[in-house]
């Protein structure tokens, strides 16, 4: 089980719990504003873009090539950008703090 | 407008458009009832994976849901599955359901989508193990028939995205696959010849036989399987046949109710029909696109979701117009194709080949205006193409095709 905190554009922090699936799915399930996951999680729409708390970058790791290509020219990109559809919920993500990019 | 608790919004069709509309309507502040009807009995699911990951997944119950079940409860969205709609009465603002009951509405949303077009081929009705690929049931049927077949000879009729994705998935599972395309090249309706050539090669390299100018005229019983016969006399044995030759838009209900039909249900920029209380969204609509200055009917997830969001905002009183740039994707073997824009009317094309194998992009222009980009295993071109299409910036085509020029936003602007 992992507790993950989402900080949305209005500054609100919401902590939710998940055991399986992707972080995007967890966010959609909990109606986190700014995470839509329109393409269903196949790294095609970038509507699930998050910034990882820099201190926790080691927990999520680097994006793969497709994901980093999707992110590189995104208006809100940072060096800690990830697409949350590519993050699998697991115990390893417990305590993760994500700022929603859109 | 302000919404009230006594109002009822009825949605016909619980797939990408209808379901996303419903959740967005709630998010936009609709206080009344929201009722979704669909004749499909499966809990609303993502369609794109059916021809891709779902076919090759180990678990056949592994459907990817659009929204988790509990969200319908927490958002108070009533889902009525396995219920068809017979007709609607615009004067009384009500719909007649297949179970005989009547449901009244304040706002009605038509998200009826489309159904597979089954071509008038002799013997198609009686062919064994012949399926289209659109619903979860279709995908489940294909899985079952494939599993139960000893020789696993598959004939795919139609070389469009659905046919090619299904061919790739079944090939991965060990089938012998022949794709029969009526036109001179696959993907003829939607892409440039350079893309058709690439995908033909990709399939052939993976052992799928792609045959063009093959017009299927009959399907005959052949022992325990089928014989697919073309007008040039060629014949193909098939244990399983998948038909993917396009769709037929579900406009009948709208038409009988007197709504304007023009290649689909005609809607304005807020997704509203000619009846102020009825909206239509998704594959079934014919709508104006401001960017391309033309009317379109689109078969895509993007259109379904975005038009649903627009209708939800419009109903809740927000000044909004639907002006999205269309995007699409397709997965075949290890290739990810991402497309943005509409290439209709292009008169020249620029291809940029990346150094990595099977990685390139095709840029469709009308004179100097960028209309669309197809990116193969190169998402950067898809993302940057989207930006350029939106901004309308003038581009230097010779720079796009020159791979010694780094792929950066400012690299390709005209001087």
C-alpha cells in the first residue's frame, strides 16, 4: 500500500491510498483536478503530467524514452516531470508527493 | 444557466463520449440527476486496447474501465446497462426505452457512436467465426475463436487501423495472418503513401501477409472453416475472419426525431443540435472545426472526450466552443504511431528520418501551412507538431528534413 499526496493548481493537498494500478488511475479515481488520463494510460495525451518532489526523484526514477519525448516540449515541463500513467502504485511510492502540472 | 436538483440529464451511450460527459457535467456543477443508458452490458471500458493490449493479455477479464465503479456512486451517476432506447419525443422531452418505460429529460445527450459496417459480401452472414472489432464482446469472441482454433489461420478484411492492429496482435499470439485490402495500399483513406509503405513493410517483416487490390466477393464454407474468395479468383482459408472496413454512424434515433443529419448528427460549436435541449457528442456528430474551417465527423477517443467536456461546460453555462486539434494513436508490433491534425487537402509532405531504426515523422503541408504530423516511434515530432499546428508559425521545410539540425522548437522556424 502507498499513500500518495497530490498538490493541485489551487494549492490544495490531497493524500490518497492505493495498492495497484497506476498513479494516474489512482488520481482519476480520487478526482484529482488536472489529471484526466484521456488516452487511458498509454503515454499519448500528457493529461496526467505531474512534478515529483525533487527530494523524492530517486523513488520514481527517470522516464523512459517515449515518456521523456512526450514531456520535453510540454509547456509546464521541469526536470522532475513525469507522466503519472507510467508510475505503478506500489509500496515503494509510499509517501510520494506530486504536484499536478496542469 | 444555474442547474437545480430537480433537473434530469439523460445520456444515450455509455462509452468514451457519454461517460466522460457525465463525470464532467457533475464536475461543472450539475446538481440534478444524470442517467446513462447503453445497450452494451459491459461496465464502460476503454475501446482502444481491445485491438491492442487486450487481445494479447493473459487475462480475458482484464478490461480497462473508463472510470472505477465506485466513482459512479460517489458522483451520483446512474448507469443503466443493457437498456436500449427506442425513440425520443422532443415535444414531451422524454425517451422510450426498450423495456417499455419512459424517461423524461431536461437535457438529452446523444452519444450513440457508430457500429461496424458489414460489407455486402456473399456468405458473410453465415461465415464461421467472423467478427468485427468494436466492442468488448467482439474482442472476447475473437479471443475465444482464436483459442479454439487449431490451425489459427486468420483473414483480416480491411487494411485500416482496426484491421492492422488486430492483425499485429493475433500475429504476436502465433497466428498466420493475411490482410486483404480493397484499395491499392493499406491506410489509404487516412495517411500518405509513405506511411502505407512503412506499415506494409512492418507487417511483412513480422510475417503478416498484406495483399492489396483484393476485393472480397464471397465467403464459403470449407470443411470446418471458411474460404474467403476475391474477385480476382484468389482464395484464402480462414479459421477466423476479422472485418474492419469502416463504420456506420448511429444516427437513426436522431433522424427519426427530426434532428438535422448531415454525415452525422449536425451540432454547433457547443455540441448542441438544432433542438436547444439536445446535444450530441463523439463519433456520431458532424461538427465545425474552427482551425481547419470545415465540418468534420471524427472517429476518435480525443473527439469523444473533448466534445463531451465541451457539452458539459456549455450545459452548465460556461461560454465555450469546441476547437480541439484532433489527435490519434495506433500501436502495431513495437511501433507507436502518434498523429496530430488533419491531413485532408495536403499537397506536399516532408519526411524526417531519425537515426534510430523505425523512427521518423511525416509532416503534411498545404503549400506552406502545416496541417498534420504523423510520428512513428518519435513522440517529439508529435508534441512539436501539435504546437506548430496550433501556433501557425511559418516553418522552413528544408530544416525539418535535415537530421543534422537538432530537434528543437526553434530549429524549424522560417527565417
